[in-house]
């Protein structure tokens, strides 16, 4: 689950909302500036500083290579999902956006480094043999990098292309099964290690003890440590749970689990990365925590959207070990305005169930939940929503069934809400096309909420 914040319109007199928006924008700007500085600006400056008199082509090629290498190290750092950075910039989705565009930049910079000619005479290397080997290793690593990045982006290719290219991903519309996609990302770490060897021993136009050389060696060590952490750090982060109940529901598989020792601290609306100690279920996948009990027990409601989630329904059994790493995400209603509209589409109800469980009789906010499903049988957790409505006077909900009520539109949404949407914050979780259609209609109607928070599911 990827949480995202889209601030659309802000009332002029709401100073706190303006300040909050400004803080988020500044944090995003500052974070992207740091990535640019340490990934591109600093290595380029150091190449110019230590390279002496180089022709333009050589300078560009060296700068592109140093920048690509530094950005790869930063991307490996982002892969560790650092909790402090996630909370500071507003969620893992922003980290993933940076991760994606950094990867794209790496590809084009690597191509520039490989294709632009270099012409220099001086440089220090350990031995001639290692220098020659470093060049050969880089050639292989470059083409591996090219293939792996292109393969990992297959999930982003236009749907029109996907229709004409059958792939083992099955009927979920993906060219690439998640397991294969994950292995391509793991292999990128090995490519980085090969490029670190290239960086350490290749012939360069500056002395081995220059600041540029020290900086790139530091990035190599930093990236390798981050890669090793992504491969083995989960052994330290994860918590072991025992599956106590597996309930097949028409809309989802509902899993209950209790901690074997110390569990995770689950926040309302957060998600965790889970895997199971059973064949076919050992790949870690992120899912929203749809419920948490006082004894540390967790509930996950998992819809069969792809191969892995279907295997969960077919294979997971009571007594199995569930490994949980988390929690992540910043999808949280508690810092929102006094009036809130929660909109759930299908299995997107999961974070709102944990929201509803957290509501107390002292809750001062006015909250309306609209739960959109195709049929009544698809609705999950209605008894928990009923309990929340009885417990909290400010909370109410309605189930919108498209088979009887028709398609959910912005007009119907405004009718359901007991307050003007312009004065409320909108929390959304569900299919992206539904979100885009509703927000587009609200903008056209001049009824755009003060702020819009949404979660996006891309896990299969």
C-alpha cells in the first residue's frame, strides 16, 4: 500500500492547514534537493575538481558515471525503507517515487557514461591486470543493469502493449510476476557490487587519494552495506506470529494472528510487510493492518488480486508462522480536520476498519464513511462499523452497492455527506480509476475537499 497526499484546495482562513501544506512541500523539496546534491552535484563537482584539464567529452562521461554510481547507492539506501525518513517526508510512497525516478536517471547516466568516449593518459591503478578486468566487469555490469532496469519497469508499460505480449503474470494484467520482479531488484544490488569493483580499480584521470576517489569509495561502501541490510536486515526487523484463524470471505481472505513473543506496534491505517513459513508464501508482501487487538493480535484482509494473494487464500492454514515487518505508512485520520469523509472502494475498506476500531465516545470529529461495493456480499467488517457508529456519535457510514444504487458519482457522494465537502478532508482507499474519476468530478463541480489523502494498492 502506498499512501499519498494530494492537497487540492485550502480555505484562506485555515492557517494550520496552510502551514501543514507548506511544511510538506518544503520537506519534499529539501529531500529531492539532497538526492540531487549527493547523487549528481557533488560527484560532478569533484570530478571537475580532481580531473585537471580534460576535454569536454571525457568530463561528461566521467561525471555521468560518477553520478550514476552515486544515485545507485542512494537507491539502495531507499530500499532499506528507513522509518525516520519515511515519516519525515510523508510516507513510503514518496520514497518510492524518488526510487523510481532515481532508477530512471541511473539508466540514462550509465548509457551516457558507456557511450561517450573518454581520452586521458594519467591515472593510478592497483595493477594493469585489475584495471583491464575492471573494464570488462563494467561492460558486463552495464548490460545487466540495462536489462534488469528495463525488465523491472515492465509493470509500468502501457496496458495496450501488455495486451499483445502474453506473460506468465497471468490474468492480473502484469507482464512480470512479482517474484521475478523482486529478483530483478535483488540482482541490481549484485550489479552495484560489480560496479564498485570497477570504480575501485579502473584507470582514472586523477590520483587515488583525491577527494573524488574517496567520495566514490564511500558511496560504494555505503551502497553495499545498504544492499546487505535489505537482504538480511529483515531477520532483525520481523516479528513472528501464529495464524489463529483464516476466514475465506467473498471479497477477501481474513487472517487473524497473535505474536509468539513481542509483536509490532500497529497504528490505525498503517501497513506491514508479511510473509509466511509455507512454500509459495515466503515472499514478503505489504498489506494494510485491518485490525489490532489489545493483546497484540493483528488482522489482515487480503483480496485475491494476483498469484501471491490467491495462494494465501489456498495455502495458508491455522498454526502457520506469519512473519511481520512494520508498521509503515502515514495514512492517518488523527491529524486531519474536524470534518472528514472516508471513501472506501472494495477491499480499500481495510484501513478504515482500523480507523473505526480506534474511534472512542470522546471523538470530536464529524466523520462520514462511504463504502462502495459491487454487491452486498462483498462488504467486509460491517459489524465493526456498526459498533463504531454506536460508540461514537460523530461517526456514520453508508454502504453504496453499485448493482442496486448505480455507479458512485460526486453528486451521490455530496448527498451522502452531512457537511459541505469543501469544508472537509477526504480520505480515500481503493482502485486508482475510481479515485481519479471521483476527484475529477469534484473539481468540475467546484466541490473539491480541503485536502485529499489516499492509499494506492499495487500488491499482488
